[in-house]
């Protein structure tokens, strides 16, 4: 199993509206590996704990990310706590308390977020509901740094949820085991913005590797976005071996 294929197995979009996402998240994907005997209970528990504390982890790393407004127990609480952000757009993320099902609505007003939450089967008692900042995103990407230092980049124009759509993508690979220590890029046909895409991905990578050349035993899985201003923000920065390389039972 190649590490670069893992995010695609984390849960595919089940609706045609790209702003409304339902399915299972990374916790569900890790659970399926546990059921198949590909990882053990400790690996699963460590991964779930890491995945569910991503905001705290990014705060510790000091990297920019979208604002997390917290968990909510009712639509009334959403309105009362976030009324001062009436013109802000949100992502509402709802995780089932009984399974690994996750439902999200992107680019929503407070009214639309509350309408979405009110339709959750079983209501707030059956779902953990959180609210996050939504921003317009001009480009996004995924970077996987394996324990060997081998690095792969996949980036595209548009927000991160378009990763499941057939949009043109740019790819890059860096392998410290090769004599030529440069990123090798592949661009879509007739692309005119390769240089800009390269600069944005290198800007994201430089937050963790100032000299852009990952080293041995410094694995990292990174998801990032680019605001219209060109500023980078991060969605995920995870050093779990499940995302950066093979587990011991798969070797």
C-alpha cells in the first residue's frame, strides 16, 4: 500500500454538491485497517487521538490554520455564541457519536449551518457538532514526506475539497536517495501557472523544512490551502506512520 494513496481511502464524497460532504473520515479508515489486522489497537488509538487533536497540534507547531469556534450543543448556542460573526462564512462539521460517519456543510451562513444541524437524524444528542472558519481558497495541496525523506506533492487550483473532483493537478517528487536533489514536477497540459503553484507549495513546505529538503526520519503528512492574498493555511499536519509510510504489519 503506497502512502500517497491513503488519503483517497479516507472517505469519498457521496453527493454531487461539493459544498455538502458526507461519508466516513480518517477515523473510519483507520478502523478498517484495524479490522483487517493491518494495524494493532495501539496504532489505531494513537492515530485517532492524533487526528482528533489536529487544531491543538497545529497551535503547538505555530502554523496558521482556519479558526476553530468550538463544539456546540444546540442551534441556539450556535446563534448566541457566533452572532458577532454574522457576516462570516462557516464550515459545520458533524460526527456521529455512534459511528465514524461525518457530515459537513461548507461555505455556510449561520442560518444555513443551523438548518443543516437541525436535520441531523437524532439531533445534537447523536452528533458532535463543531463550527470552523471558511475562506475562499485559490489553491490547495497535499504533501507527504515519508520516513526516508522521499517527498511527494499534489496540488491544484481551487479549494481542498476538489481533491475528489477531476481537476487538473500538479505533481512533484523529491527523493534524497537520488543523485539529483531537485523536485521533479509534472504539470497539466497547457498550464501557464506552474511557477506560481511551485512557489505556493514550497512556501507551505518551508514552514516545516526551511531549506526545502526533508531529511531522514522526519515524516509528515500536510494538507494546506492558499488564501486569495497568497497566505498559506494548514488543514492537517500529521506525522502518523499510517499517513507517511507503511505500518509494521504491512511490510
